[in-house]
């Protein structure tokens, strides 16, 4: 189906507008739908209105991206069940160093883990353990939790498997894993250094916190899975093998990752239902729903007309600066994954992949809602009795976003 009727064009525009309104608001007024529900409902409306058949809707979903994302969710689930993230965090927490040095270690480890295992998963597993460790040492956990969130976002920009939008960009645009990593590592490392300097400066006058409640610490610790050396080693071996495959071979990343996930499912210790229970099915459904809705919009031809009109107005998405600021604004408006899905078909040029990946990821530090990792850390902090409101987040996230995006802009301009 290459052409739609004017009535179908109207239906697609209405569905697209409603879906992306849901992306902006996080839900739809008067309905108990989150972003995933809105995207799924939009895809159902597209098929129900006859814009695409169910088969065409299925074909519009970029399967390699879904498979890659699913496979790394399986790998990350293995690491969580093996207690890897908790064990690493506790090992860091007992280091005999001062707060500034401890912050540097937290930032470095969080960034490194996020580059391989995805920032959302790292924050989900590390945040409660880190909060508990800070309270035991009578350190204010807020700067460390903010450091975890920001470092996970920044570190995830280093690779094409660090976060969902980078997986999408890498798979759709066929970016080389090693080539992208070489281009991204400098602004990422500079951004992490800037993050440490800012947090160390903010912490210089932070007083010790009160003696923690033992019952509260016990409740946090009870939720942490025990460390399993063999299961952790197996997950690490598969993850490192996949990174080696991505760097040194041209084996399709989605196929290689799927094989790795299959190996991990062959376990005598963890039932597959436990692993499947840790898969973020909602994120996968969000991706699939947005693929269908965005493809339906492309069928109308209106996106091409919009790009042509914008070009006549001096707004050319082929220009790096225009794409940079458009990505920055749209990522904070509708979140980074929907922003990337909208912009990727519209922008042209060799700079598109690196610009979209760096800017959409680094922009996530600006607001709490700009990144799922931020939301995960704030929710985990609240469960531990630690409050991080939007003002407190902004005092760190705002400067970090401005500085790291400035570094990225300078690096992109120099390419």
C-alpha cells in the first residue's frame, strides 16, 4: 500500500497527533493509559481503520531492533538474577576513600556498565543498593544517586547497545559498532569528567546524614538478590563475547545477540519464567506501536512534504546544527525514543547517526522525565525514604546536560 485516500490521511494524522500527545503528557487525559498503552492503541487504530493490514503493520516493525533489544534484556536479567550489580555496588561502597573519590568510582562503574548492559537496567539494579550503602556510611545519598543516573545516561551514549534509542539508530542506519564507538568515546569521557567535577563541587559542604534506621536498611537489603558467581560469570562471558563479535565481525548484531540470549536461557539454576519476568515487555510494545504509527505517517507522504517546506523556510534537517537543536528539543518534549523515530527518516547525511545518538541520550539528563533511567532512580530513592524532586534534580541535571551537550556540539562540529 503506497498511497492512502484523503480520509485515511486524516485518520493517520489524527492518530499520530493523539499518540504523540500521549508521549508528551505521559498518558491521555481521563484514560488510564501510559505511553505504551497509547502507542499500542495508536497501532490498533491504524490497522482498524484499514490504513494497513495486520501483515503490513507487522512488516513495518523493524525486527532487528526488537530482537537486539529483547536479547540484551535477557542478558541483563541474567546479571540481575545473579546479583552482579548488587555485588559490584557493595564492593564499591566499602572502598576506603573519601566522598569525592567514591563519587568518581560510582560514575566510572555506572558508565562502563551502562555502555554494555543498558542504562535503565543498571539504574534499576544499582540505585537501591547504592542508597543503602550511602546511608550506612552516613553520606547524603542524593548526589550519588544523581551521579548514577547522569553517568548511566552519559555512559550509555558510548556504544550502540547502551540504550534503546542507540540500538534503534544502529540497526536502522546500519552503523558500524567500532566506528560509532570511536566517534563517541571522546565526548562521553569528557562528559563524565565534567559530571564528576560538578558533583564533587556540589558535595564539598554536604554534612553527614543522621544515623539510618536499621529496619529501613534491612528492608532495602532484603530485596537484593544473593550473589551467584557462576551465573554472573556466564552472563559476563556472553556479554563480552558479543562485544567482541560486534567489534571484530560483520555477523548481524541482532542474530548474534539472540544466540547469546539463547545460551543464557539454557540454565539449571534459573527457570526461564524468572528471566522472562524481568523483560521490559512494555518497552518492546512501545517500540512496535510507534513503528506502526510512524510508518503509517510515512505512507501519507506528508513527512516528505513537511521536510520540503521546512527547507524552503531555512530549516534544513540535513544541516548538523538544525538536527542538533531539533533533537534536543524533541527529546525533552516526547522522550528520546519517539523523538529518534520521528527524526531518523527525515534527516539525511553521514552525521545523522552520531548526532541523534549523542544528543538524544545526553538531553535525557536535563529533566527527570527526559530519561527512563532518571525516573527509575527517583522511584528507587523514594522507596528508600530519599526524596529527589524536580528542583533538586535540576540543580545537577541542568548543568550536566548543558555542559555535556556543549562538549558534544564542539566534537560534532570538529568531525
